[in-house]
C-alpha cells in the first residue's frame, strides 16, 4: 500500500509490485545475455568480439591509422574508442589492443605495435602513454575494405551520437585463422588458430562441394597452427572438429645439440601455445632440485632467446642420456600440455557450439551476403552515373 505522502507525490499507479525472485531471475538472464553477446564471445562471421571490432573500426574510419601512415600514441586510440564506442575501463581496450599486436598471441597480428608490447616471458606491455600503434596491411585489406559500400549494417553507439558496424566485412575466416578465447556467464570459448592457406583452401572446397565430409575437409584443414609453433598430437581433433568440443596435446620443439667435447644440450626452439617461457625454465630448475635422482644430469639452464627467435638451452652433464631427461621433462613440465577446444561463437544472434564445417558454412553464407550487398551498391552507383 502507498502512504499518503507517496499518493500526494503522484506515485499512485506508477509503482508496480513485483516478485523479487522473478525480478532477480529476469535481471540476471538479461545481464548474462549481455555479457555473452556483447562482450565475451566472438561473432562467427568476422571472428571478433565487440571490443576488437570497435578498436579496428576506430583506427581506420575515425583515426585513419593505415599501414602506410605514421603510428599514433596508444593512449590517443584508447581514448577515442572509449569516448565513441566502448564505455568500459581503459584497461579493457588497451589489453585487447596489445593482444592484437603480439605475434605470439595471434597467428596473424592485426595491429602493428611500436614500443614495448610485452613478451613471451609474461612481461606486460608498457603503459599506453609510451606505446604507439597503427593497422597492419592485412587488417585494412582483409577486415576493413568496402565498409563505405553498404556491405554491413551500422548501428547506433551507446549514446546514439555515432554509428558503428555490427560486424566487419572480413575476407578471411578469422574465427578459425586467429582463434578466440573468452569466458562468459555459464559458458566459455576456446578456438585454436589455424593456417590461413589451409583454411582458405577448405572454404574453396566447401563452396565447390556443399556436402563435403569432415574427413575430406580434414585432409585440407589438417589441424591447429599455433603462432608459437611446436607440435600438435591430435588426441580428439576429429571429435573437436565434429562436435566443437575436444582436446589436443601440444609439445615443444626440442632437438639434441652435440658439442665438440661430446657434451650434449637440449635446445628448445618452439613452445606450446600460451606457455610462459620464463615460468617454464623456472619450473625445470625447481624440478631439478625436487627430483635430483631423475634430473641429476642437468648441469644448467640458459635462455639464449633474442629477436631472431626462441632458444632455451638445457645443458646436460657428460655420460647422461638427454633423451631420458627430455621424456621426464615432457611428463612433468609444460614442454607438453593439453589444449581444450570448445568452439562456441555467436551465430544467428545466439551462442552456438559449432564444428569445423559449421564455422566454414557460416562464414561462406556471410561472404555471399557481403558480395551481394557490395554488388547492389555498385549497381546503384552505376545507374546514378548513367
């Protein structure tokens, strides 16, 4: 019941009694869907989350930071994205931008970074006031071309003062090429990156033969292709490509180097995806102390990595078998680890678990729409000129 004061204030008829349990349930579902669709999961068409899409669009259409232009301060880019398209914390924008510039995070980086953008050892990037960035050539040609030709829908931004694309007209199947990681409410996604050439060949094969089988497709798209290299042991790869869920084993690339004095080294040149090199070498060092009986043959561990690439050396004492030591390291360290594949993306406006063929089909259908819209736009312009 309303009090006399509330009635006098004109609130009668405007206060609606609700069941608190129902209201909480309804509000939480709305929040969950907002996180799932608008933040944590990528779109199956362009393979991007909203924050990545907004950064790339702002860098091209708003700031003109193309690959042939000078780099601009990261703080300037982050501020522009925040003010126009992404009203969240500045770290959410900068962290996403940094990851798109790291060659060990993305198979094909989308942003060129100038300055300290972190390292494989887990070092974080320098503050945004120190670093600079611009678009990579592949980004402007394969992600942002034809935006001015009505190929995709534009929607109002958060305060309806600007327009932003609901999806980018990508020319490559980016969801498979660069993969994606994300944790939403009640669901998560973990899509490994793939080789661009293989995926494009797979798309062409699907266009030529709509009813292509998964086994035929897997002869073309042979498996994930991680930016840090290493080997993939295909434990449940076929199952993952069929159902969208499975796991694979990743193993570092290690060779035995024989020195002139007959001493031998284990040389690590490629690491499993997302393995922190500094932490790995520290773990090997600690393991040598814990398992002195098994790893007494390790003399020292030296990180000789430079700008040419990864080179971590485990020096072996004389008269010890490096192969046996390597087997122990594979068993007890992240020189060998598993990667859980869980291919969830937004398709048709809702989250879906997708197999390899599903993702390729979704991308192909989207490309058909893009080409149709671009042709319609060009026809309209040609008629206006005529």
